[in-house]
C-alpha cells in the first residue's frame, strides 16, 4: 500500500458530534433564500438530488444553474469548533501511519481545513481532494476516484480508503482499493462484500495496516 485516503465528515470524527446538522440547516437556507425554492419543496428535492446525483449540489447545478463556489462557501459557513475538539489519540495514530495520508471528501477544501484544525490534525495530510476534483461530481460517482488516482499516479490496489458511507467504499472496491468502514455502519449487522475491514474509528487504521503488511509478508 502506498496511500491511505480518509473521508472527512463522520469519518475523522464521530457522527455523534452532529456537525453535519449545522451544514444541513445551511443547505436548506441556501435553497430557500438564495435559489428561491419553495420551502415545501426543499426536502423532496434534496432526496431526489441525492438519489439521482449523490449530492444536493450536483442537482442544484444541473437544474437551477447555481454558482457552486457560492454554495460551498455558504453551506460550510458553520461553527466547527462548537462541535469538534482536539483528538490527541487520532493525531498520534496518524503520525505513526506507515504510508502517506490524504483527505478525499465531498466537502470543500476550506471545510476540510477548519475540521482538521479543530481536531488538531494539522500537517498530517499530504493533500486534500475535495468536491472540485471532478467538476463537483461527488462520491460514489467513479469520476472523482479516477481523478484522485491520476493525481496520485497510483493504481487502485495501491490505496486504502477509509469511509463511513458503504456506498462510497463500493466504488473504491471497483477500482481495486482496500476498503475500511468506520462508524455506525461498521458496528451494524449489514454485511457488505466490498468492505475489507470494519473499525470503530480511524485511530485504529494504523494497527490494521500493520496487520495487513505482516500478512502480505
């Protein structure tokens, strides 16, 4: 393995922090106040856009001609520090990883920077691949995975992907990546044939990589 790709939200921090609820409110407000969508239609449109495109943003681009940068600035203007605290255990774990770490997210770079700073993880990620990597097309669409691998100049089987969303790992496995599910889905009873390992949290990735390395030897 030559790279480990970490998702951001609900992966580097527990879903119980409920940071996305703040973003969720901002998405609704953007649709109502900026795009002038009837509030009664917002929930239905968001469900439809998630189903059809994997993210609200892509639906708004396609059907409402919004400025995606204005959207990203607006929805991520939340008080990250009100929900997240420094995670010293995760920092120590990431510092010991035997391969370089990257963030691969459907969020924006500025959101990544704020979250990483709040968690005390500055300087631990070689690079960030955000929603812009494939013209605002989100995971689990294959395009961003393809672009990330091209940027890294690596094959899929040289990468490990750590995620809280099983559907995003399904695409990763199609590219040959090792897949690690974390968070609530990892502790559930549903079996995912494309998931190679389940962990309670990202701090356990280091020991998992060392175990895989020993098995490979």
